[in-house]
C-alpha cells in the first residue's frame, strides 16, 4: 500500500526476511488475534491460488509462486506490501497490525489481491526502470548545464525520485483494478473489501499525494465490479 516502504523493502528484503514468518506458521497467542489468523490463513490460500492463475495467464516467464508472510513485530505500523526475493519469487507481506486493522475476510482478500496485482503487473521492475530513466535524463541535463560531479549526482538522485513518483498513482489504480478481479475470483466481495479505503487516511490531502485519492480508487473498483455484474 505504501510506496516508499515498497521500494525500501526491495533493497533490504534479503537482510530482513528472517523477521517474517510464513502465514501457515503464524499462531498468535492472544485469543482475539487467533481468530483473525485463522481467517487470514484461509484468505491467503484462496487469494494465493486465484492470483497464481491470473499471473500465469497474464505473464510470460514471471514467477507466479506467491509466498505470503506475516511481520509479527507488534510495533510495525499497519501495512501490506509486495516484494521479490533474490530469485524473483513474489512475496506479499502483511504486518500483524495490518491484519488486525481489517474488519473481515473480504477486506483481507482485497488488500492481498491489490498487492498480488502489483507483482503481476510488473510494477517493481517498471519502477526501477522509471527511476533509472529519470536519473539519466536529469543527469544529462545537469551535465549539459556544466554542473560538477556532485551537482550531477544530486540531479540524478532527484531524477530517480521524479521517475518513481510520476507513475505511482497510475500503478495504484492499475493494481486496484486487477486486485478487484483477483478478489472476486478468489470468492470474496471486492465491494465489501473496498470499505477498507474509508478507514485509511485519504492521500488526496496528505502524504504528498503519492497515492491517488480514495474517491478515485473507489471509482475504479466500482467500475471493475460492475463489469463483473456486481453492484452495491
Ligand atoms: Zn499499492
């Protein structure tokens, strides 16, 4: 969900993977979380299988063997994100607090479907490409303007950021669209699942607008759901 974390994890995943546990090995001790964990495990199986099918249909040569992990750190903020291990296997990671903050299986499935869609749509690779492209263009401009090495490096860093930022909103909406399809084919209701948006801060007026406003995201989900014959 949170783009900055998404990129950060891409770089550090190899070092931090030990802090995460496979969803099927998750057995929290608190009774209230135990029920959520059982529901979450069930959702993981259904959405994992549905996402794998869509991935195999929509991609060529991409690893479609989704692993779902829990970050059990009780101090980690509610968050879900997608990353790749060094062999290109996709992982979807939910923090324990994220699972707690969902209100039902449909919301869990919706968030998971969205993260799976980021992988199927190749968003990590596309972001890396955009970052490189931005760095190259800004670097060349700085060089043409006679900047010294430090100035060129500063320009490249800024260019990489601009390259990433320029597409994040589109990527989120693309992931919402495909995530709706995955949620539905896994047997959950995306219209119930999207209620999650109504409880998270609207980036339309916060967070430097790296994410599209919630209203726009809801519109995309409603449109996609209508194509599936689902209405509120
Ligand atoms: Zn996202």
